């Protein structure tokens, strides 16, 4: 097996251990403290922000329009609808603004 194959296997194992490790640690407690639960609930929003913020800050009108409309959809719809509408608006807007 090549070096790249071993790197991919090692990355998969480390990723799995990281994910299962958090579950195993939290499963040892009968009840999770409300502050820890609030912190864990904030993780998806923080990750999404770190992915979206650079594109918005360095983007142009197409990205700004897309994030604005996706934000409005997020107020009424779910995560999937927000993502789909934002992606579609971005693709269409790039055709007009590029």
C-alpha cells in the first residue's frame, strides 16, 4: 500500500476515535450540565460560521445576495432548505454578477 493509502487510513482511524471518544466520555455521566449542553448545541453554528464568513467577507455581490436570502430562508425553513436555496441563489447570481 502506498504512503497516501496509509495516511487516509490513519486519518479515518483518528477521526473515528475522536468522534467515538466524545460519545464515550459523555455517556459516563447521568446528566450533562446545562452549560456543557449549551456549548455543544453552539458547535454547529460555530462551524457553519467559520465556513461561511470568509466567503462572505472576501466575496462580492453574488455571495452577499446568497447569504442574505439563505438567512431569510433560515428564519422560516430548515437547514436543508436554507442550504439548497443559498446554493441555488449563489449559482444563479454568479451568472449575472461574474
